[in-house]
C-alpha cells in the first residue's frame, strides 16, 4: 500500500500521561518545562516554544518516586506550535538518544507501576 495510513500510530512503545519536570538545553538557553506523557522511547514536553525538528539536546529529569536524575540526549521528532495546538497542548515529541541501561530500567519501572498505587 502506497503512502501512510491516516491515524496510523508509528510509536512502538506505550505512552502514559505522566507529568514530570524536565530540564533541557537549547543552543541559547537552559529551559524547564513539564512532560505531558512519557514512554520508554521518549516524552512529550509541553512548551509554547518547541525547538526545531531534528534538534538534538541534553535533557535531565527524575523518575518518581526515585530522586536520582536521569541525564540523556533527546531529538525533536515532531512539534506543535501554540498557534496550531488548540485544543491540544503545544509542545514537542522527544525521542531518547543514548539512554543508559540503568536509566531505561528506571523509566520502565515507573511505567510498569503507573496507576497501580492505591
């Protein structure tokens, strides 16, 4: 079949609506925003000023309830400007790059435990 199926989900990992503080660097600034969702492959960062597609940058975040900071690189795979976002939130989809195995295990643990707390 030629072309892409409309509505076809390219993501191969489950994303969950987890809100964590994320710190990241652009070429000019050090920025702090929150995620709207997280998966083992990446995250969606809510921001009114998404970085350009293909931007690669360092980012840091903590996985609740752990206190250790996960530091890795990410790449902007898609974005939605504030002007185009309504009724959704503006921001950018980030794919993790160089996530260390021990940090991947922490993210997997957080996702596995999501919604199981009483």
